[in-house]
């Protein structure tokens, strides 16, 4: 798992109140995520990663690995220093 996937797994466990880590193929909605949980997750993503994502991002990419890749792409678009590892 990437660093983003590990952090996202922890966030999903926190918000969805699941035990143990969530793997990269886990689906947010299959784990019990609903619109309130989605709102909470997007708020936490903004806090932790410093990016704002629309709800459509999670709806279109509900798997942890795919959503984490979207987070990485959004971080890179917002701050190219992320790619260089200077953060």
C-alpha cells in the first residue's frame, strides 16, 4: 500500500468504525458508507491532505486504491512539490 492508501485506510476505519486496516480493493459504500459518512470523509481529506474533492470523486471511485489515486492526483495538481518529495 502507498502512504496515501495507508492514511486513507485509517480514515475509512475511523469514519466507518471498522476494525483493522481496509485493503485497496475495499468499497466505501459496501463497508457501510452513506452520504453523511461521505461528507465526513471529504472533510477529513481536506484536513489531512489539504485538498477539496467533490462528492462525485468518491461516488465515481469508491474503492480505496482508486480514491487514493485521485487524492494523490489532486495533491499534485494543487502543489507540484508533492511529486518532488519536498513536502
